[in-house]
C-alpha cells in the first residue's frame, strides 16, 4: 500500500530547492536570500579560532573525528556561513549568532562530506527513503539518498516555514523505514512535525540526521525525541549558542539592535 499525504491548504507554501530532480526554488525567494547574504556579509566570522569557541563535535552520537571536525570548521570560515549580530530565528527565539547553513551546503565539497558521514552511520538501518524539508536542510536529501541507495522525498512548508505536508510525488510506502535529515535543530519542533507526517502514512522514522544542534535545549530535545521514537540520531556538530525569548533579550530591552528575522533561511 502506498500513501501520499497531500495537505492542500492556504497555509502550505512549496518553497523548494534548486537542482535537477528536486523542487525548483522560487526566483523571489532566491533574490531575498541573496540580499540577506549580502546584508550579513560584513558580520561573517572568518577566524577559525573564534568559530572553535562556538562550535564543538556533538556528543549525541558518535563523536566526529578530529580531522573531519576541522574540515567543517574551516568550511564554515571559508564560506562565511556563521554571523554575529542580533537575530530572530524561525522559532521566535533570539540569538547573537546565526549559522546560514545554505552557504556551507551550497558548496558541493562540504555537502558531500556531510552526507558521507551520515550515510556511513545510517548504512545499517536498512532505510527505504531519506526525507527532508524544502529549505536549507533539504540540500542534503538528494545526496544522502544517493549514498544510501534509497529514494528521496521532501516536505512542503507552511506559512511559518515548518514542515506541513509531504510534497506531491514524494510517496511513502506503508511500513517504510525513513531517515529524516535537516540542517539543524533549535527546538526540534520541525523534526517533530516531520515525524508526525511520516507516522500518519504508516511509516517509521528510523534515523534523524542533523548537521548541528544549537544550544543545550536543542541537544536535549533531539535526545528525547530520538529516544521516544526509538530512532538513531546522528548530529555532527553542536553550536555553543544559546537562544532566548524576546522578553529576555537584553539587546531588545536596550534597543541595541533590531532582530533580523531569518525564518526562511534557518530554524
């Protein structure tokens, strides 16, 4: 039995990814991302020593080998993917730092390296499909599915850029074993939404792959979720970047900065 969940409501916006065989990204969104990257460029952190103060190997799963960790740190520096400033994230939380994962994953050498590590760790799961959102994290779906030799599928997003429906053409076979992949977690709400959509189709999430968790709350949330659904969680790095509600944000209270809303770029 094959089940396709297609929630056609005004809340669902098929924001996609560029690339053959993948959803096409709207021109207006790409322009917005280019402008955002240009706006943030002056705040990019290029010093690897400073990045090392903010990034460490994750201890949720097998710890990343030192040479691979160094490779990703150097990649973050080289691509200017980590920014300092004052940011409002998709979750509504505020942060002094922002990792624009799309800048790192847009470079094939880093995208392939991330997928190679995740594929090696998920190889024994006997997965049937890899799925992810049509956002920055979705840049990993195609390559990881290719490495695992399984099918690839995507989730469309709602008006708040959360996974809300399985994209047309991304079929889930009843009883299938699914690996979810995304760029990072801050609250794990996006991952929970994907788990619910897969479960609705009668399939099982057996793996959760992330490039990063942001803050201790995120790491704890991923641990709880993976334990609750008995899925193997693999996270490559942890960002020592804590977030806070707007009401507890000193920059907002002192009018030091206006939050840069990054909901279409990151969670």
